[in-house]
C-alpha cells in the first residue's frame, strides 16, 4: 500500500512559526551538533577516602553528582559548595577542586563529555567553568529507571535528555559559549579532521602543520592563540580520551590498546596514561569497569 499525506492544508494555516529551519537555522544546527558522550553511571558510598587531602585535583571528564545521603564539600578557588542530599551538581572537567567529605557520603555519579565535534569538548577550556548546582532530583523516579535492566534504553535516553535540559537551563550565555568555541576551531577544521583520521601516538605536530599549510612553529602559535592550548596538548588530550574509551569499552588488553594507538610499546603507553590520569591503565580499568577484570 502506498502512503501519501492526506492532511487538510487548512490545518497548517493554523500553525504560528516560532522556531523553524528558516528562522533559527544556526541555532538548530548548533543544538544538533552537541553530543553527550556518556562514559558511565556509578554508585558511590565514600567517607574520608574521598578527600583530596587539601590538594586541587581534576581530570578531563565532567561529572554530575546526584547526592543521596550524607554530606560532602568541594572547594573551587574561594567558593565552598556543600553537596546536599536530593540535589544534583555539575562538576566540570578541567576544573581543579579540593574535595572535603564531612561524613559518609552516598551519590550516583554520571561521568561524561560534552562535545561539539569529535573530541572537542565545549566546556573543558571555557573560562567561566566552575562547579554548578543543577537543582533537585527525585531519587525514586530515577532509580526506577536505573535499576530495571529492561528499561536500559529509557534510562539512557532520560540521561541524555536531562543533560541537554541542564545545559540549556544552567548556562544562560550558551549561545556565546558555543559561538566562541566554534570561532576558536573554525580555522582548523581540516587539521582536526586529519587529527581524527590519523589519531595515534606517532602523529606529529609537523604533520598537522602541513595540513594547515604553515611551518610547525607558525601553526603552533596560531593554534594556541586561538584554541588556548598547544597542538601537542590538544593531541595528548584526544589520545588520552581514546585510550580511556578503549580501556572501558573493549576487551583489549593493555598492550593491545597501546598497539591500537600506535605507541612504541606498552610501557611508554602506561607512562603516558599514568601522567594524564594519575593511575596506570589497569588500575583505571578496575576503577571504572570492575566487571572486566578478565581483560586486564
């Protein structure tokens, strides 16, 4: 049977355009390009061991804490934030904080990236990044999704949806943030495409400079001036992200991950990974993927 549109055209004359591809093309494109890469949702029950012992610590992922019970505190610069039961908090990546548990603290913790393009996190280098209060969450409603294996897709869709809502509600200057981010990377689109295609430990800044059509020095100066970090630092960040993904989402052994990312040997990869993450690859896998112990 062939289908056709049988809707009375008079119906459409009653529609008042608010947001369409004609009136908001750039905004719709920006929203469509944003991608939340969820690494995992974890349950955490901690005490004094959660403390950073007065040190500022961070990594290259974002975390949302769904505080359940107990209390904990984080300090960012001169601001101290209490993590209270029933509230959700966005702890941004690349944002050093001091962790100060007050007593036994229970939370669900969502670990993710917020990308405008593959590997290009929208907020990791945003100057205004800081821990944020997202508001109340209903533990019973959320746990009904998380604890039912048959509703796994529902839970993942709900998390993706709420991440978008929280981004829209929590960042009133979102248009400016996205516009600035795109402006930073616009001149380097061919370079970033080449980086993603050739990503590996043997990729050199000089090869990216050739794609850009300048000398390595000129390319490095232009990239750092625009993006805010050197090409080498950006390359290492992407390499680390890919390593984390492979360790958590594939059964490959550490030496196989090293080979896949074209490190000269497993020990060089381990040193690189430990410097970037504070723990070696095997320990990282145990921390965030405990069910995969057979693949370590």
